[in-house]
C-alpha cells in the first residue's frame, strides 16, 4: 500500500517531465524509477527516495506524511525523527 502511494506521489510530482530526466537528475536508473512508480519496489532505500525527492523538489516530510498516512507505526516514527 505505501509503495503504491509513493509511486503515485512521484508520478504526480514528475508530471510531464520525462522519466529519464528525473532518473538522470537523481542518479537513479530509469528502470528503478519505473519500478518504484509502478509499485514493484514497494520499499525503496532511503537514499533512493531522498535523491528522487531532491530531483523532484519534494520535501521528504511530504513524502512521509502522504505515504505513511495509513500506517500508524510509520507516523509515530516520522514524528520522533522530525
């Protein structure tokens, strides 16, 4: 479920920009980005998400709040970290 929300969030943030552009800007292979956006990689590594967030101009806090909304444990951890 979180992986699906992350994929939707990244696709929306990418909008009309080509996947290859975001992959190059983040240093992430295009195929990895494709797998994350389609939910085939449900829990990508933190540094992968951070690199994509930077390339897309997304605050990590927004990613956490939107992707962890249905997971109370994740929300508690996010609050402790921030």
